[in-house]
C-alpha cells in the first residue's frame, strides 16, 4: 500500500476585512492527528532517535499518514491511526471521528464532510 502524504500546495484563504487568513492543508492535517490522539484507545506515535534528529533539522513528519482535501469551506480527512490493544476498534474510531470533526470545525470554521480512518496497526504496551 502506498504512503499517504499531505498536500503542501493548496490552502484555505479567507478575507477577514482586515486582510486574509490562510490555513495550509498540513495545518488541518496536524489538527486532525492531534485531535485523534486525545481519544482514549488511540496510540500516540513513539519517538525515536531518528525522528528526533529529523525534527531537529527541520523535517516534520507529524502529518505523515494523514491527508486533507479542502474544497471551498469544506474539508475531507483521510487518516491512518494505531489503536491500543484491547479497545473496540469501531467504537474508538467513532469517538476519534467525532473529536476530529469538532476540533477542526471549532479551530478553522471549515465544515468537515468526511473522516475516513484506516487502522494502520495495534499497539501493545
């Protein structure tokens, strides 16, 4: 299966009357990931020396595994998550979808139309 990547080209642009506000796709993808990780049963990514080094030199892979598509004021989210062993996957994913939707809509003013979750793994620990 190919790696899902975020787009860095498109961005939401809104005129506020005092200027414009631009929200890049990667920002919305990061919001989705952080919101999902607040849900009990969704595993947080583990840090390794390699990821720490890459982050220190300016490469941020924190949106890896997520993709957002913004069309006007609507957004579609595709995200890969890891669940903790022992949690009900459908129930946990539904909680994650609700959390992602609420967080994106509250922070950006966008309307979330779809949140597609792909379970990439199960964390035992």
